């Protein structure tokens, strides 16, 4: 997962070429119904970026809780393994997941180590 | 010192892998090949499943296997013995196949045959109930195995795998008379996290359940081969 994050960050860096951004923080949204352990990802990130263009950057992870919607009663609820992920109102299986599957790079805080002013269109290919 | 800037990305953490998976998928569609990603914990019976299905279906469909393993070629050698082309992918320390690894396996496969002559490409993933569930490889269908010896709680303990699966195979059912496990409870737990997945009970030893499983495969193959590809590599 760390490798995938590094690859995605590398693709983002290419948008600023030839300048190399100095990254302060990378903000992630990680759903609780994923295979990612946030604390582990933070540890592996700090090791993986040492000596690279991302050295010194901080990984900030916001956990997104698992929320389901019961298709019978339309109520949202917090599915729990102890309850078999079922809807508490009618015991219906977990059909719709409203949130909890997120694995998203929300934003990147960065700058440029130069005296020149920053570009006005800093991110041409994403919705800023 | 630098002037602080911030880009809002909203970018999938796995975007780089997804790009490669989309590329693989475009090849599968162009070749008109159904690709299955077969996943389970170690020892659930993936290779035994393939041995039996490959032997039973080889006269009906042209097939090949990409065989993922952390180390050794043992599984690949077992499947080669069935007479089906097998490309081993040794992942080293990685606990799952990713799209780039499968892309590399496809290049090796192309050196041996024309993939457009295949009907079905099996990808046997590394034994692991966690990471493979998150990493798309370009497959059309995800197949998860759960053996009865693993207990009935695994769908609740590893829900992402079973949520993602298009089909769950409950394997080693010939052992049920010898185990204090309730297969109905296993299936109930699977359906609690994924009410719409197909579930079959199999034994690669006795062969029970394989006809229904192969019927499901035939339906998926028909579905993929009669659906025009939207994008081509």
C-alpha cells in the first residue's frame, strides 16, 4: 500500500516538473472497511520516504467510519462484526455501504524551495 | 522557507495500480478472455481447485494460468502437470499480486502463446485473506475460497475479501463429517457481508459441487464474451 501511495505521489510530482515540490503533509482518508491499518501506514511511510524527494513529509490520516444503509428501512447504521454487519433494525445483511471504503489522497500541502513566485495554476489536472 | 500551497487531489490511493489494472483489463477484453482472480488464505485449496477444474474443462475451453506465489514454483509445477500453460509469478516479500506483476506475467504468457486464442485466464493469487482484496489486477471476476477447516467466523473477521468476491467457494466439504463446524453458518456469514455473491460448496477430493461451479463459470464466460469491449489496449 505504501508503494502504491508513493507511485501516486510520483505521478502528482510529474505535474510540477521540472520543479520538485517540497511536500510538508499528505492528507489521506482511509475507510475503516479497508485492508489498511493507518498506524502501520504512517510508520512505513516515514521509513519509505527517507532519502527521497518526500523526505520530511508527514502523513496525516483521517479515518472514515463504516456506515451502511439498510435497503429495507432506509436507515443508516454502523455495521459491526460482532453483530454480523447486519442492520440493527431488521437484521438485514449489509447491502449498501455509504462510507468506509475510502482510500483517498485528499490533499497535499507543499511549496517550492526557490525565490521565484509559485505558479498561479499549481495543479493543472485536478480540481483545485 | 517556502510559500505554502495545497492541492486538493481526491485521488484514489491505489490510482497507480488501478491504471495498470485498467490496462490489463483492456487487453483481456480485446482478447475476449475471461480473467478470474482466485484468492484465499494459504491452504484453502486454490491449487487443488484449479487442478480439478482445469482437468475437467480443458477439452471445453482453452485456458492458461498465472500462478502467484511468494516463493517456490511448487504450485506452478502441479498445474503444469495438468497440461495447461502456466506462468509463475514469484512475488518475493509481497503478500499479494498487483496489476503490474500481472502485466509482467501477461508479457511472459504472450511469448508462449497468443492470448486471443484463450477462453479463460486464471490468476491464482498469493495465499492471503487481506491484501489481495484491495488490489485490482484487471480481472472480470473475483473468486474467494474458504475451506471448512478455517471455521465459520472468517467472513466476519476478513469481511473485505468476502464483500469484494463475485463468487465464494466453500471448499473441503468432504471433511464436514469430521469437523465441529456448521457449513450453514459459514454461508450465512458470507451472505451477511455480501448478500449477492454466488456461493458453492465443493470438494476437490470427491468432486462434489464442481458441476454447479463450472456452470457458473460458463455463465460468466458467456457474459464476458458476448459483451462488446468498451476500450481496447
